[in-house]
C-alpha cells in the first residue's frame, strides 16, 4: 500500500488544516460577537420592578432563564457563517434589485 506522507486515510493534511483553521476562526469570531451582544443587552436582562410595573406588556418573563453558556454552542458553530451568508445575500439582492 503506497501512501503519500501528506495523506491521512484518504484526506490530505492540508485540507484538514484548512478546515480546522476555518472552525477555529469561526469559533473566535462567534465568541467575540456573543460577548459584545451580551454586554450590549444588559439593560434588557436586568429586572427593574418600577419600570416593569408601568409597562407590563413589555416585561420579559424569560430573563431568568437566559444563561451565557447556553448561547456559546450556536455562537461558535453557526453565527459567523450565517452572518457571512447574510452579507452575501444582501449584496446579491441589492445588485439584482437595482
């Protein structure tokens, strides 16, 4: 069985390195974006009884169930790719419509 040194069970190591780098960068971007969004939404997560009693229809009843760690898997695996695809869709639709 003759096998190239760069090949590991049929998949080239350069391909695996590229995929690993992509997922690593995606995870870092996702975590940074999550932390930024979490910091910007602090006022929505705080329960202010005085304010909420004046506007009960806008009260968030699920704030006690929000946890930062629950958002990490989606942020690291899905969010950066979806944002990139959203930008591509926006450019594409803008050029088609105009």
